[in-house]
């Protein structure tokens, strides 16, 4: 059917009068429905606890539920891929961890490029690992451990939660910087590695402070040092590895990312609210109880930090010759 010029102009005028929802308007209305926070680890661990604390805060502040969804497998790659493939509308977010920086080099073929496909939103926490041994182990300090390892080549092994975990790469960084040799014994998670450390099956484990405190307090394990640049408030009497191996630093981390092209207004809103959470005394104390330090940064600062971590761990993985299982 052919429209007359008058009819066409009337329809065009009507269409022009329809409301247009701009990205800014969408951001102002955000969130209008529940938001998913995707976690690449199982429920109950430090990453899951962090996600739930931040999710509860955001739910209360923004008036919509931030629902935690645990998608385990492939060293967080399944979770990351789910967020990469999600619409860039702020309703699917990723809990970013050190694994994302590590996997960029560890895996030859991924369906995504983390630095390209995930937009940095905010940091949440950083926490050190603690280098610990069985109380019966002869070395009681880091210098003694290094001396023992050099004198007993092929007899010192370290446990990890699997190839590519923070425990694994931190141990390899220590090997590289201390100039020693240790045999890697990978487990399916940090818990069985800790069990075998207490049984004397491996000689050392670099494990997150939050997951080690009860064993250290009970005297079942002896801490040699923490891996952060400064001492941990949770273990104030324990030195840092860097006190003996200058320049050594390794920290686990959690933050938030979103699909690339997520509107800047939404990213900025989430960053503002997450940083407000990190300034809240009660939430800050809760993270301190976990042995963690809050990590309030801008999206650009978080992106820069993740790029530096990716480069750092890439060098360690190449040194170790590690590949995904």
C-alpha cells in the first residue's frame, strides 16, 4: 500500500515523539531487576564469602537482589566465559580473582581474552598467602628453609591446590627468586594439600591466610612468612617473604568485572557503591577477620592492576613451563 505524503508525515511525527531510552537513562534506572554475580569457585570458600558480603551490601543499597551464582570448573574459565557471553547491561557480573590473570598464560586456547572482554569495575580485597611448614620440619625461618632446600635437592616438595592456582604460582615465584628447587605436588584443592602438609607428606604449602589461621593457632602448622609486601594484621608477628627474598610479593585478590561495553555510568555506579562498602567499618572489620585488606580502586586502576598481574604471572608460568591440566 502506498502512503500519501500527509499520512507519511503524520506517522513520522508520531514516531519522533516516542520516548527514546538512552544508555544514560538505562543507567539511571539501573538496576531494575535482579543482578547475577558469577563466582568461579564453590560455595563456602573465601571468594564465595566475599561475593556474598558485597552482594548483600549492593542489594541493600541499590534495591535489587544481587544473586550469587557459583559456576565452578576449568579454574574459573567457565564462570568467566559465561560473563563474557552475557549482555553488556550490568545484570551479569564476574567476581574476578588472580586465576583470571594466571589463566591468560596458563591456557593456550581460551574462548575469550580476559583483558579485552571483561571491563574492570572495582577491587574488593587482597590477602596474602602464608608460607607454612609442619612443626616437625627442621627449618623454622625462610633463610633456614632456603638453606635446607639447597642442601637437600630433590627432597623438598610443595603442595598446591592444582596447576595454575595462586598457591602454585606463588610457590614457583619463590623457587625462581630464591634460586632453589622444589617438587610440585598438585592436589584437587588447597584443603587436601594442607592435610598432607600436616601429615608430613609434603614439606611446605603457600596457602591463603584466611584458610590457614585455625591450623596455625592450633599449633598444627608453623608459619615462616606471609607473601604480601607488608605484614598481615592477622599474623602481625610473622615476617614477610620479601624480608629475606627482596622484591617478592604475591597476593590473592577478589574484584568485580563486567562484559566489555557495559555502559560507563553503570560501571561507575557499581564502583562507587563497592568502594562505599569497603569504607564501612563493619564490613571492613569482617574482611579483616578473613585476614584480608580492602582494595578500593577506580575501574581504571583495577584494570591497570590486572594487566600488571597478568604480565607478572605470565613470566612465572613460562619460567615453570606450566600448562593447564
